[in-house]
């Protein structure tokens, strides 16, 4: 979940019960809320927080994979990874644009990120040590993101829902691309299979943390679901991901690093599901609070790009102003 379970969200709102009831009626009727429509301040703040976290995650998520573009093993792999990283940049653009319709600027969101007030997904604070990590990220990280993002296509806020339709199509391709990399390694030499297994061992638990805290510790999850910003709780999404991933790992001949993982036929209302071990939440919160292996490097890389790109943003703004003035003069002359 790239929005990390809405850590730091504030769904409180001051509108009257009558106003909130009328808004909720629209939500329950599955109407899309558009930027110029009335919305409670808590709804707006929650969306800005979630979409901002999501956008930051897409941009910061380019860094661990971009690290391997020049070291990909073949030209085909290099081209595919380059295209994927470019896609992630596009996803960030869609999401920042969706957030801007809520009255927040991209500059504000970025400054909050650099100041440590805004978060991005904890998963991107882990290093990519081997080529197998690129496959594992596509298979597991993008797979976990898709598990959350497909329901977001039905988010009650129109611009976010529409942006997610294209994002999900591209993320689905990324997930298949990653799985194919891992499968190639798993079916390769003993050394290649060992590399794939070692990567899976390192990434499995951090990926489960992506869905955010347990429902009991997620303060604003119920309100987000009532407003249909989210459609499933953190624990529901985590369970869906585990159940979907276990048979994929079995097909690859890889072992998920959890001795407590087992099938429970009574889970999910008798439909069956997998029990799995306890997550190390101390590690999760340490990473969220900035003490992960790559937190400092990720933020500094983002700061460097933001500061060194200032002249490009300024030049683009001046060009747009000149073009608008030229169009205005041409229109005036034509009249």
C-alpha cells in the first residue's frame, strides 16, 4: 500500500451532522465527488494526505530501481527497467495533479516531504543489493500495491479514481515483468536460484508491512472506509496478498521465509486462507520514523533533484507565460 495505511491522517471535521449526513448520502449512492463539489474538510485533508503519500512513493520508488538501470544484465532488461522507472514518474505526475485539484500545490507537498512532515511508503527505505531485488520488487512490491490500488479505482473522489485506472494497468505490467525476472532466476543455475531466494527472504516481511498497521492500530481507517476513499482495511488487503502470493512462490519453487505460514480452511468465513507469522512492528515504526537503512539517502536524493531542478520549473513557467501573452496578442489582433 503506497499510502502506508494513512499514517498521520486526520479525518476530524467540523461540519454539522445534517451537512455530513447529506454528504454521506452521496457517498453511499456511489456518486463521484468532484473538485468543485462540497466536501467536508476532514475528507479533503484525508485525500490530500493519502494522494500525497502515494505520489511521493511513486517518485521516491524510482530510486532503488533506477540504481540498476546501468547494471541490468542485458539490453532487453535495461530497456524494460528504464520504461518501468519512467512509468513510475508518470504515476507521480498523475497523482500530484489529482491532489492539486484539492487546493494544495505540488511545491507544498514536496516541501512537506523534505521537511519530514509527509511520508512515503516504508518499503522504499530498503536497499536493492542484487539484480534479483529488481524482480522481487516487481513481483511483491508492485503486487502489494496493485492489491490496494485496484479498489482505489472505485474511490469516491473522481480525479483519484480516474488516475488509478491507468496506474493499475501499468502496475499490472510491472508486476508481471518482476515475476518473469524472478522465474528466470529460479529456473536458472543453482547460484541464480539462491540469489532469488535470498532476495525473497529479505523483502517478504517489509512487503507485508506496506499495508500499514493492524486495523486496531489504524486510527482513521474506519472513517476512510465510510467515505469510500478506501474499500478494504489494512488487514483485509494484507490477507488477500498473502493468499495470492503463496501459490506463486510455490510455482517458482521458492520458500516464503515464515515457519508459521500454513493453510487454515476455517479462515475468511470458511472459505479458507493462510495463517502467517507475527510482523515486527518495531522495525516498521523505526523505518517510518526515519531510521531505516536508506531513509536519509532517499530524502537527500529527492532534495537534490528538487533543488537542482528549480531552474527547469522556472524556465517552464516563464515560457508558459510568454506563450499565453503571445496567444492573447494574436487573439486581440484577430479581433
